[in-house]
C-alpha cells in the first residue's frame, strides 16, 4: 500500500537540534529510501510556515492570508512517499525519519485510482 509520510516540525525544537547530526541523519534516511526501491521517494522540504499564503474562497469572495494555515507549534514541513505492505512497516519508516524526534510524522494512505 502506498502511504504519504507528512512531516510536522516544532520549529523551536528543530532550531535547537544539533544541525550537523540532523542533516547527516536525513542523508542516511534518504539513502535508505533510495535503496528501498520503487514506490519510495525522498519527497520535498518546504520553507517555514511563516512564509505561507492561505487562500479561501467563500460565496464568490477570495480571502488571502499571510502566514500558516493553523496557529500551532507544529507546522507542515515536507513529505515522503513510501510503498509497503502493512501499516506497521509504514510506522517503522516514520520512526526512522529524523523529524520524528522534533515533531511528528503523520502517515496517510494514498487513495489508489481504480479502473472504471
């Protein structure tokens, strides 16, 4: 089953993390994903949430807001795709992700398109 691992960082905790170790851990994690083969991707990292723009459209009116969608400590920071047989294996991959130490890794199944 395909899953998306959605990274949520606590910006303060991440700023206090030993940066050299953090990025070395990420390099190793990305190598492990590459070795895992088809269905795994290194994903993309996002800029900090304070640089976000949120757009809402209601009753024909567009509202544009600067800043993150939600005012929480943890903000969406990036994502990975994995393809594993079980949720337990997805949890194992999420636990290996360095961001699990500095926020949370949300695992969401991908809705597979079926032929009509």
